[in-house]
C-alpha cells in the first residue's frame, strides 16, 4: 500500500482502523501532525453507570476548560424524555453537573451543545413546547432562549447564534430545513426547505456552520455536499462535494451529521451521518477536503473546538463518541495549521497554461526496465523572490478507477537551454481525480506538490520541472494551450525506436510524434515581500498586556519604503510569552512622531493564529509558554516613505499571576532596525513611551521580535502569459477537445 503525505494541510491516506468484534480502541488521526488523546472514557460516560444516559453533544467551557457533555436517557435514534449534563474538569473523570431534566425531549441521533454568555444551549422540546433552551453549569434550572407554538419539533439539529446573541439559527432534518429564531420569540422563520436544489437543501440536513466570511454552509446529507445557503431559498449552491474526499465512507444513514469551524484556519470539520466513523476537513475556501480522522469503533456524537486541555492556548478539536453499545468517551485532536504569509488573493509566479489534451507525453520510471521523461521550464527575473506554496499540474494515467497514483516531481537547473542537474526531488503530493480524459480511456488527475521553499530569481535562474509516474500503469504529462511557447519548448528524454533520445531533446525532433508545445503547470506562492525580519527571538522581553483598561506596553517600529504606491499588510508575526489566552492577543499600529509612537492607534488587529513553540520563559516567578502569533491579511494600507510602530499585547484577568511578554529580538551589535524598541508602564509612573535602553541602569537598547510582510497595491506580480480579464487572469482555455488530434508520445508501440 502506498502512503502519500502532504506538507501543507498534510494529508495522510491510510486504511481505516480495523478492529475485531468486541475489542474497542481509540480512533486514528489521518492528517500528518495531528495527535489524539483521550480526555475521558468510561465512568459516567457509560450508560450502564449513568442510569441509562448515553453520550451526546459536546462543548468546552472557554474559561474553565471543563468539557461538558449532554446525555440522553435513550440510545442513538430514539427521542429522549430526559437529559442530563456531565462535566469533565481538567484531568478528572466525568461527573454530574446539576440534576437530570425530565420532560425535555431531543432526538438523540445528534445535537449541538453551544456555549453562549455563560450558558450551554441546545434545541429541544420541554413537555409539548418546542424551542431553544440554556443550561447553567451545576444548576438544576433551564433558561428559555425562545419557545412557542410557532417553533417546529426539532429532530437532529445544529445550532448557532449571531454575534450579538439576538438571533439563533437551527438546521434540522425530518422534512424541516434551516430556520431563524429571534431571542424571546415564539415563532421560527423557515429560510430553506429540504426541497431539491437550488430551491432547497436537496434532502436531509442536520447541521450547519457560519464561516469567518459570514457564509452559512449546511451539511447536505442526502446530496453528500456542503451547501451554501447564505442567499436563501432558490439560491442554494454547492460549496464542496464530500464524495471527492479520498477514503471517505458514506455507509451510514444520512442523518445526524455534525459540523464545526476551526477558529484559526476557518476550515470546516464534518462527521457525516449518525453512524459516522470518520471526520473530514474541508478548506475554508472549499478548494479541497481530506480525511482528518478515522477508525471510530462506534458512532461520533458531536464535534467542536475548544481550549486545549494541556494549557498550550491552542484550539483543539473535541469529539464525543459512543465506542461500544453503552461505552462513552471524549477525544481531543490537535489540528495542524499552515504557517507563512498568505496573500488575500492567490499569487501565481508562473502559469504555463491549462491542459489542452493535444499531446500526451509519457513521463515515468520502471517502463520496460527503463525510464522516460518530459520536462518544461520557467524563470523568475532578477530581484524576484517568492515563497513557493505548491506546483500544480494535470496528468493522465491508465490506472483503473479507485487505484491510487504514485508520482514525484524533479526540479532541474538549466544547462544551455536544456534540463541540467537534478536540484531537488519532491516526493510528497496530493491528488484530485478529475474523471476521464477526452479519449474516454485514461483517468485524469490534478497533482499538487507542496514546495514550501523560497525560490529566488536571477540573470540565469531558469529552472525545469519534470513530473514522473512510477509503479503500475502509464503516466502522461499533458501539453498546454498557451498559444505560444514560453521560454524553451517542452523537452523529452525517451530512449526507444521512435525517439532514440538518450539526452534531452526538443519535442520537434521526435520522429514518430513531433510536437512544439509547453506542458501544463502552475506555480503558486507568496508574492509578498518581507519589509522587516526580527524573527530571531530571545527568551526574554518586556511586559505588554492589558488588565481591565490599562497595563504596561512594548512597541517597535518599521519603515515603508518610499515610492508612488501604497503598501498593504500581508501578515504581521510576533513572538510573545504569556500564561493568559493567546488567541485574545491584539496588535495596535501607531503612526510616528519624532522617532516614537504617537496618537491613537490607526489600526487594531484581532483574532490571530497561534502556534506554540514549545519553549517557556520565567517571568516574575511565573512560567510563561512562548507563542508565535500571526495576523494574516488584516486589510491595512500604509503610506510610502513613512515609519509606523506596532504594539502587541495580551489580555490578563489578574495583574498578579498572569503576564504577557513581548520578546526581544536577538540583535547583534550595530544591528538595531531603525530605532530601538520603546515601552511604557503606567503603574510604575512611566506614562510616556520610553526607549528600552532606559529600562534599567546600564541596559542595552533592544529591538523586539516581529516580522512584517507587504504587497504593493498598484500593479500585479503575476507573470504575463497572454492572460485576459474574462478568464480571471489565466491564459485562454481551449473550449473543445479534438479527440482525433490526441497524440500519444510513447517510446514503444502502444
């Protein structure tokens, strides 16, 4: 069995966990870099030890870190007549929180438990009154958010609230759909029914999420699609096709799916259907889905993000599950994130054109005891430098449907307009099946090779790419439709009767199948440029925090180069240590007056991504974990030829035991960037911004640890490939394929 790993979003395709009957174990992460731990299992999570109550919805208290679980007095598929809440304090076993609530009905196939304003809410029924109800931890009372005759009898349901809490949304199956309910109302407004697309959901849907850009995405269980219902009835569109996820299992009945949003990346996590054994991860832009976890031995009850139980400040994925007919458990998964500046719009340093299917040139190892290659070139100009995300290209194979392809990518330097020496081989890849080629025989795949390296330009920086298949089947790289040859025409090296090429030669030199064309590929990456890099941090720094309305602060400056155009922030990265919640960290940007910050902040950045470094510092007798904190695409434009100051700060709930520290940069002598860092400390009487060299007698001036990436607002950094506005900046696409013109370049007769 072949295993393929992706470095970005790190997909690992392996077979589902197989367990013998009666033997139960933990599920298995399927994304490289993800780890799992059991928060709690057995005890009151078992129905046999809990008066017949079975595990249901899960939610983590954002302040205490306790995990709360809603349990029903019936097993999966039944309507409960009583529910109870279980609390799992950090490092402890599950315990009863409050008393069981009778006359409260829920369909037990799957239901959300949602924390808001100190209460845990759920959609259900009390007696004969349908509504949305809240539970106070440790209490025996239920608070009504909305209830009445105009609210339907919820079945399996998903629940979210508006940011101000005045509006709730419920998605429920059993011929219902998606509803909006105002706080205090006795009525629910049906927004989308289960009618066919695009009028409705196309069948059952049991949950939804609200994305970071405020789209409403429902889990279409009958259609096996994620559906964008933002625009309401008649305008429902497919956001993502779940059936394209490699290894996805849809054997469960189409009810009871659970969904949640990663608060950092915005990616959507899904467990499909009531008997789901898997969790999927779908990119925030809907461009790709992967199998995130597999091997649950019973059924997943609910999934949600919450503070990590190890106190790291990460947001981990929590899963409640029934591992056996009456055995309950709660699991916690770490969720790998992508680190690096990400432009608001994709940057394409090189686009070689879309596949045109006019020429299919074989490129693979182990072919009749030898190997053949196809290669094409690209070049970055002098002074250009890009952080490359990935190389994407389309190939055709003779593999049968369902067989996994195996390819690698070779990067060559240039030798007199031909591929020279191999610089690097990239083994990791992801693939997306695209269906049949126009001939109806070969299978098409888009391959994505994660690079995650800086590729610089130069006067003679031409490079060559060659994707190579291996193992069973035949692999063909498809020519592109630029209409012109960019740089040098595609090259082949294919010993055989028709070619006899032991070295690289032009395609026009082929005796049997001459061609003059490029091959299709796209290089994506960051066109942002670093304007300052103080990322070499020390394990020391100065306090920068807010307690209630005040606190000590630290700041440092950077410069926007002069020129005609404004610059926009791609990302701001800082390195801080803190024992408060790092996801609440904010960053203020100030203008400058005479080499120091001045006035009110011109921008405040919130909702950062947080990456623990695994290091700690000792600050005022407290151990503080160190974090790499990143704000991406903050929509801040800065004028050329100006200096600005940044001041990141953490929020502490007590000024005595919690601290947030902006770490120093490990600056060498004579290596300060512009001005030294500044600080202020009102409680010590330092009310004005003060240089770091005055923090103590004999102290050295210090910079703080941060890095800033910029992009220019006028002009584009993409190469000109005969693009057009009508085609989104890509080369023109051939509208029809002429199957009769398809030419197979194969060393031996087909």
